[in-house]
C-alpha cells in the first residue's frame, strides 16, 4: 500500500524536550525529599504526565491522594512550561526541517501524534506548526501509547486509512502503538531497542522522499 501520510511523535523525534521534563520532575522530587537518576528518567519517555508522576512517587516510596497528585502534576507543569517557553528553533533535531519541507512539497499529509498537552507551545516556539495538517496530542486523546488511539485519530482526521500511514517514533511504546494501529513505522534511535519498528534510523537527516517511496513495498 502506498504511503500517503506521515504521523510524527514530538518529543525525541522532532525536538528534545526530555531534558526539560527531567529537570522539572527532578525539582519536584527534590522538594519532596528524594532524587532519581537520568537512567530512571528514560522510563518516563512517551508516557503521560500522571503516569510519570505515579512512577516517580513510587521511586520515592511516597503515597499521595488523588487531589495532591493533581497539585503536584500542575506544579511540575508550571516549571516545565516556564522552560519550554524559552525554546528556540535551534532546538529542532538534526534533519527535521529539511525532511518536513521535502515531504510537504511532495504532497504527503502530516500529523502530530503526541502524548503531550504542551505540544502547541513547543511547535510554536520552534516554528514547526505550519508543517502540520492535523495535531493530535494529550489534550484530545485519553489513552496513552502503546494504545493506538493517538495515531488512529490522526489517520481519521487526515482522512487516510491506517495502512497508508507511516509513524515516526523514538519510544518502544510508540512503535507498539503504530503496530497496533496497523501502520508501518520508522524508529528514531537504535535498532537494538526499537526491534518492532519497520525500519530504524538515527535521526531524520538519514531519510529522504526516496526512502519513503521504497517503504511502499514494505
Ligand atoms: C511525551 C513525553 O511526549 O509527553 C513524556 O515523552 C511526557 O515524557 C508526555 O510525560 C506528557 O507531556 P506533558 O507536556 O503533557 O506533561
Ligand atoms: Mg517520543
């Protein structure tokens, strides 16, 4: 089936906001009297804000009520938003603008498929908004990856069947979501980690429209 649409995860594919999430969560954990490592932070990539908080509280062996958790999550988000409000287009990952420009010129439909509720600010600060026909993020989907909802919604809004969609993802959960949606995928990162992706590349600078045409056969 010919690929007609490209669906992009945001964090770790187009921009690297993981460091800001880490700093903001670390500040919150420290205020509660504990710390966590950068390796532990890897486990927070791709999962929702509340799921991240649950993991962090478990690492600190801390129990909080539902209301307290909402307060802690919004405290973290305030700190995170203050940081991403300072982002600039220089933080867009290598090869991203050239690749998005090339596929847009070629007529591929383009959607965002992110768990973040802050995707609009990030895309605006990094001047990427204009590339997207559709933005699906944590504000409009309830279920987190590996549930396929975020990508199925993107396909539906673009009016393209899942079998004609290609997902770009850096997280194992995101590749699983693509597979469960019946979509092919490009893993961004290491082939040892993203074993279930259709193909894996280091970053978007390694890809061209020609590669997408070759993927029609996969
Ligand atoms: C994902 C990140 O894109 O968005 C996760 O990889 C993050 O680490 C999730 O928890 C939710 O982000 P936000 O901006 O809604 O708190
Ligand atoms: Mg990601």
